[in-house]
């Protein structure tokens, strides 16, 4: 379990820190502002620009170029704001924003995900509902699941630019090599198990040379497979964690079957050899582009990676296979990409202006969301002609078949702790022969306590 899962600041402590640093948004913050923004705090004349400090992780490749284009368009449409874009590694951005917020010097807006909305539970986010009401934002235009993820205790705390769904990616050439029909990919867990086994290339000593499929690669993705097995994760009426125990125990046993099939150490060795940079996501040598895996589940954002790093790979995508016997099974989860305004930032008006622009602009939908291969979160933007015309058909699959049927990914305070606890449970079952029911019950109990602790 990560340090953040164990020691995330509580709401009570965050509010104490915010109270002590609120005056003047901290002198450290003011000192770091441009002259125009400092003048604003001192009474700026009408017509002058104010700085909007934006944090994202878009630092390389097509997504960085698309982000630059979006910021330039924002500046053109909103000349009253001067946007400053700061790159923060994705793996660090949430913790660094929380730390900066507690210190009184956060950005005005930052990129996050549905789970980041849970930081409202500790008082780390600005409530955007007054802005939404004042500007008559049409919330009914959002995908219902995404709109739920934007809210904390009924109020909007984030504006969603796009919504990620999960695809089963598959290498059609590898299927042909073993006599499988590339036009009949697996649609159920049983079919995925069977076809994956036919594609494994394993040496006599157990070394995995090429992997047909394993639910551990590129990651456990426990939210998505849990949904495919028929579980939910949250009881809105109770306001706390709730799961389908039978479904989740079945999932842990499924993970264990793969550890037994390959050998736990062989799976670990495969991950150790090939697992860097999310198994080579941003390099042509990655497992997805070199035939080292045939079936894998990743977010829709990986679709355009295939064209960038594996242009010669004959691949396709379908919804995540589901457990046939599960009545409540869904094709994974949906995960909103969010722009959030931290509490105690210097320019919340500018932060909301940028967040709302990224959420509502057709330019952004066409030139930012689609290059990122994610579906716009507003249904009006998801139905633009440019979406229908996107090559490969992934947009139609995501919009019409998957998004309306997914389980929304948890966005409550403590969702990161809960995800880590579930991952720990799965690894203990796979690699240490732990009892699935016992470790699952422990993960749920600890996570429910964490939800209550964060509320203060």
C-alpha cells in the first residue's frame, strides 16, 4: 500500500491548514505571480489580464501538442486571462496539488480524474456549483455517470473534458498464427480464458516468451474486472463502500487461477522484464506493438498510441469480456477526465473559466479529446460529425455501446485507499495463497474506516 493510501490528510487537518494560510492566498503565492496577477490582488484596473496557473502531465507527444493548442485557443477566446501551463508528472500531480493546497499555494486549476473528486472530502477542492449556477451550465448534457463523478455531496466540484472507457485490445496477426478467427474475439470471460491459453508461448522452464492473456498485465485493473464480474463499489444511500462479495471473491479466484497457471514467479519475471513505462506504452518496443501480448485491457486513450508506436500492427478493440453468469455485469467502468479548482487558489474565477472551456469547447473536443482517443463528456460534443468520422470506429463503439452501459468508477473520498486495499487483497491471494473471503473482508473494513476518517 502506498504512502498516500496510508496517510492522506483528513478533512479536519486540511481545513486547519487552509485557515492558517488563507490570508492573501499566502505571500509565497503572491510573490510567484506575474505583475498583472499581483496587481489584481491589489485592485487591478478593468481590462488587464489575470494569470491562470494550470497543472497537467501533458509533457510529450501528440497529447502535449494538443494541450498547447487548447491553451492557445483558450487565450484567444478569453483575453482577460493569461494562462501559464506547468507540467507535473502524472504519478505525482494529485499529491503535489494536495501539498500545495495545504501550503496555501496551489495552482488555479489542474487536470485529474474522477477519483480526484474525492479530495473534496478533505476540503481540498473549490465547490464549483455557484459558478455552474451563475453561468447556467447545462448539466444534463453530460453523460449521467460522468456527471455523478463530477459531484461531491450533490454539488459540482469538477468539470469533465472527456470520459475514458476500457477496451479489450487484440492483435489480429497473433490470432491468425494459431488459427483463431480475428473477426471473432472473446466476448465472455470463458472465451477470453480459452483463446488466451491458445496463444501463450511458454518455455519448458516456465519463462513466458509471449503472453496470450493475463488479467495481471498491464495491471490488475480491479475496478474494471470487478464491474465485469458483476460487483458495485459504493452504496449511495448509506454513503459508504459496498461490494458484491460473491462477485469479488470470484474475481480474486480468477486472478489466482492465472498465478497458478503460469507460476507466480514467472508472471513477476515477465513484468520485471517488460513492465517499464507501463509495459512500453510510449516506445515502439512495447509489448503491445511487438506481439508479446495478444489480448489486453487498457483505456480508450491507448487506441491512438497503437497508431503512433505500432503503425504496422493489425489490431482491433471490443468491449471488455463479461462474466456470463453475473446478472449485474458491465463492460468495465467509465472514468471522467476532470479539471478541478483547488481550494484557496489565487484565481478561482480563472480556474473555473479554464475548466469550463475545456469541458464545453467544440475545438477542444475535436482537437484535444479525439487525439487523446477519449470520448467528450458532453453528449452534444460526442455527437459532432467529426466524432462519427473518426477512423477506426472506436468512437462509435465507445459512445453507443460501452459508455451507456458502464459502471462509473468510484469518486468518493478514500477511493484511492480502497483501490490499493483491493489490489493488496488480490496480490495476497495470487502470490501468498491468502483466503479470498478473509482478505476481501479486511480490505472492505479498513477502507470503510478510511472513508469515515477522511470526513473528519
